C-alpha cells in the first residue's frame, strides 16, 4: 500500500475447507474451525493423489472460508478503513460484518477494499473471505489455494494518497539523474481540500539530496495529481553488481499537519534496447542471463516466507543468474523488493492464457485426456483491470525492466490456428506444423487486436519500460500484428529464427524468453550481438506440470525444490559466472554414452573397484586436471567451448577425487573435491545464523547424512524426524525428491542425495528454541536458536 497507516493482520484466522453461505454471517460459530496464520495454502497440506490432475501436482483445490475478528477503536471514527490483500487464490469474495466488499477472480493480483461503510467503530468487526478454487486444474502448474500472501488493515484520513498513487521513474543522462514523481491524491471527504505535497529523496545513509513542494486543491470526492522532478548530480546508480537504492518520502500536509505519507524505494538506472546491439544497463551493453520462476517452494506450496525467497534468489545470483522472468504471473511484493535489493533484473509477466483455455494435462504430462479449465472466462471483464493493477503496484521497482502481457498464447492450435501451419510454398515449412491449419479453431489474427488492448493498458500507467510477450509460435505470429505491437519480442525455444527474423524484421528487438539448458541455446545468445539474453526453463524445480505418477512437479531447475544447486546449476555457473569455479560429477562410462557429456552428473564417488567411470568437469577456467588421492589421474585438458565440459574416463579407486582449474598463466584458480563415503553414521546440520526473529521469523536448517569421517553419504535415503522444543513450529521438510509422493504434512521425511532442508518458524515468544533431528541407527544432532 502507498497510503495510510497499515499493519499486517496475518495472525489467528479461522479456516474451514467447506462451503456454506452462512459462513459470512458474523453470528456464525467458528469455534470448531482450524486456526491458521496467513500466508496460508490449504492445497499443500492435503494428500497427493494419483487420481488428481498432474497439471497441478496431484493436489486438490476446493472451496474454503477464512474468518477473522478485528477490533476497530472508537477513536478511529472519522478515518477510512481498508482491507488490502496481496493475493488470494482464487475467485475470492470478501465480506465485512456480512456485507460483500467485492469479488476478485484473479488469484495473483493484489487488491484493496474500502470497508468504511460497514465498520462498527468501538466494536469487533468480522472479516469473512470465501475462496473458490473448485476449478482445481485451472493452470498448467501448481497454484496453491487460499490467502497465500499477506493481509493488511489500513487506516487513513479521508484525504489521502491514492492506492499505488506514488509513481517514481528515473531518467539518467551523463552525470545528472532526474527522478520524475507523480502523486495521485484522493479526497473522499465532503469538502474541498487544500494540500501541500512534499517529496524528499534520501540516500541509504540518510542524506537528503533533493526536495520539492507542490500545492494542490482537490474537490470533494475527486482524484487529482501533482507532478514534480527531483534532480541529483552524480547519482549512485542501481546496477546488478551494486544495487544502490534511495528512499522517496512523500508527505501530504493539510492546514500545516501531516495527514498522509508514504516511503517508496527507488533510485537511478537506465535501460537501453537496440535491435542490433541488444540491451544495455547504464550504457553498458550486456547479456541477460535469466531464469523463469514459478511462485511455489516445494513443501511450502505457494505460501513462501520472505527469508526463503531471499535465500533462493541469492543462490541463483551466486551461480551467475542476473534476471528473473515471473512465469507466468505477478509474484508477491516481497519478491520484487528482494530483487531490488539483491540486484536482479525482473521481467514481470501477467498471463499464460487470454480469451481461450489451454490444455491442462490431468493424467500425465502430454498424456491422457486434456482438461480445459482456466482463467479464460474472466479475461473479457478483467484483463485490462488486472494488468493495470499489476503495473501500478510494481512500477516503482528498479529491478523491473519490462512488462509481459502473455506467455505462449500463440501456441499453434492451442488454441489459435492459421493457414501458414499447412506449410507449402512461401511459408518456409516443408510440411504441416502442429497438425496443420484448423479452420474451426480460433483465428490467429485475433492475437494482434488483443495485444494492442493489453499494451495500451500497460502504457496507461508506465511508459518508461517496454511491453513484451513470450511467443511460442513465432512463425505463425509473424503472419499477424502480434509481434509488431510489442516493444521487445520474446522467442520461446525458437533459436533457429534468431538470424532469419533479424534479417526480415530489422527493427525488431529479440531475446529468448524461454529456453532449454543446453549450451547450443546459450551460444545462440552469446554469439549473436542482437540477441540480448535468454531465460532458462526453469531456475528452480516447481510443483505441477508433473509427469505420470510418481512425479510432484517439473524437474528442470538449476536448483531443486529445497533450493540446493543441482549439477546443471553448476554447469550454468561455468557458463555465466565471472567468479572462478569448478565442479565434477560422475557416472558409469559405457559405449552408449561415450559420445555424450552430461550436464546432470551428480558428485558421487562410490563405485566398484576398477569400474570405468566418466568424470565430467564444469569450469570457467581455461584448463583443468584431475587428481585421485593426491596423484594426477586425469591429464590437464583445455576447456571445450563447444560442449562446455571437460571429461576423463578413469578406473574407480576409493578415496579423494579432486579437480583443479588452471588459468592461462598456469596458476591454479579453483578446486572441487568429492570423496568416497562409508556407511551412514551421523547427522549434521548447517545453519547460516542461529538467530531467529520472534516476529514469525524463519530459519532454514540443512540436515545432511555423513559417515564416521564426516564425509557426506550422498546415496543415503534415511528417514529423519524433526522435534522442536520452544516457541516455534515446523513449516515443512523438503528433500527435493521429485518422485517422493509420501505425506508431507508430518515431521518425518526421507533425505534425498543425503540431504533435507527444514523450515522452522518462530511463534512470537522470546525463549530459546531447540531443534533436534534423529534417525534410526544414526547419531542425532540438535541446534539451539536464539530468539530476538
């Protein structure tokens, strides 16, 4: 929110997974309902079931109700009262004291309601929220269900800053930074208001560097806007390497008194897009090294604490990622704040489908009979409104560099079709594509008209950034107006058209909006100056879009469900990171894989004596060698730019296997070691800091199985039990195993690759917390967390 005095009201909601129209009535007795805290995702707490849709990870939806009582003091009489929801999935309706405040079908959009007309000042007031996710297979991935983002209670003066009413966008030229500021004000009182609006720009060190004051008069029940410019000489620029931020303090005065104020995180940076040279940040041409991300976190579902996102985003940045595509919907506000602070660019995306549904696989990925549930039925009434609200909410984030109006809505014959799909002369195709042209299908020419509407909605509230989309059927869309409505054009898995389309459409700015992990897809970016970047599918494993049972989700991430770096994450680090790195993984060498080098080799060194093993090395060093027990066993080899992988075939011998990266000058630059392990012996636990905030802070504890010499036992699948003493609760245990379909609602889970991540949340008291991990026949381990 950008106005009023707000506070979270996340605690002690009543919840029931049932439908009853009487639940909205304040007199209804909810004593037997479950007590939950927000954010809350009810689907992730249910049982995985092979009869449910694979599209959403074999987890159910349903209809549920939430209730909470808030006391509004008598002294608040005369103030406005608002309820602000960061996201409710989905098709929600909010009531106050039995009166409906409104409905919001889109589960990803933040929204607020004015509850003032029905508030009882000096009394208890009952909030009721109905959430209808009965169309559980309405997405191609796991969405979660419920009030899965924060809820705020807002008190404000009748004259106040409008919701998302502060808009600050920077312009940078040489040594001068200009912050253009617009402030929209709402007068919801019965008389005209004379106001003074003061904007003050402050560095992180607390120094005021620019200030302005504007007078304005607003008629009763009207909106009005002031515009101003704050100029700063030699501003500290926001960049990926140094994400400098400023604070914009906006105060509204009436009769000399502050009646409203807000703080906006902002700063200075410059984006440049060029059809021939690609993308520049602050006049430095660069490649965007991006990943696509969904909004869940394995066992946590879609109710993901800020601390978890911070760890995940930092890990991605550490392996060389510099940009995120929010696939295929807006994320929680915390997500964008973290990207601002960490220095990650964001392509902010709104939709995966428009006016028609896509196929959702109910039995297995690309198998069985597809379903056609979705959000298409709300598109006509809500498309522009939802998109405008996304832009207004997120437009002040320096990290956001583009607005995407859709993903793969042009997938050929799902649902749109065009005669070009028949192939033949002039089409560039020798045979029919995607089943050929289907006359009965929706006409692809509709894409251009819809895109124009959506781009206009974006430009209505932000002209400082480009509009874009991820095109799946580029060849078909090129026959329509769709690509030309976009400022920059994303190509999904269509690297083969990078060169030909650049020649045919010389003014088109092209990038890879969704791409495979193979090195060829990256070289198509690296070796073509006009392609400014790519977004891998995907950055982190996600629930849903599952294969046949057992399969919890899609398993192509650089990180697994628990946030651990997978081998392909290290491979990507070797391609993208500037910091020296090296990694080795292994697998049994045989004739079938002799010509292939895997980017998915795990760091295991446990085989039969003498067995021929292929060791693959991912590094950004110019050379590497391999040592076994201190002796050279793999000769020094040059980096292979065509495969990105160095490899050796060696006979297995137990002990310590080490790869050494070597620079051109012959100096050692990086080391990576794996060792043979014995039987599982003990548990260890890793924690970055053993301090947890009593205000519902979250600590992530990584438990690992080791042998008697403290060597990780990667092949362990031991079951771990978590026990907590003190003011905390277990949010979940996540090992990252895609095929483990057991109960995720209890405190027992099996490790995967010898590890499991445990999420512990404080419950509000100040006493120390002890977390203990046990497993049959293994030495237990415990950690004490200090609460502050």
